[in-house]
């Protein structure tokens, strides 16, 4: 870690030279990520990154990764579909129950058998 200003000023020229020699070197050309079709490689994330308008957009290869808004909308759609299926199934159960009740009410008493 680099010394503070106060620490730097207190060092002798020889000590300053040692500190400078111990600092990491500049990035090499091989380490600088060059853009690939407007995308920059993030070796840490294993993804490519692009600045779009005022935000970062992440890519896996050339495919953009879904953003939080996309995922939220997708989850909301899945929830709405599941809710609609549950409501439809409930309505079908209610219709079936009403039909059974109507059949029982319409069946003459002599035809009703005991079920065991």
C-alpha cells in the first residue's frame, strides 16, 4: 500500500526509491482489455461489459444478460399465469360441485343408494 503524504514526506530519498520500486508496475498491453464489437472483457466476472446510455450492460458472449427489470417482469408474468390457473381450477371445482348437488336433488328418492 502506498504511504500517506505525511509518511512520504518523512522518508529519505533512498526509502522513497524503495517504496516506488515496491509499487506494482503499469498495466501491460496484454493486460489492457481491448473492445470486441463494442464490448469489454471482464476477466474477473467472466463476462463482457458494454456502456449503454448511462449504465453497464453485461453479456455472455454476444448475448445480453437479462437485467433486473426484465427478470421482475418475467417473474410477474409467471405469477400471474399461476394465479389465473388456480382461479380457473377453483371455478371448475365449483361448477362440478354444483352439478353434483343438482344431480342429487333431481334424483328420485327411490334411486338413491347408500355409498360405502
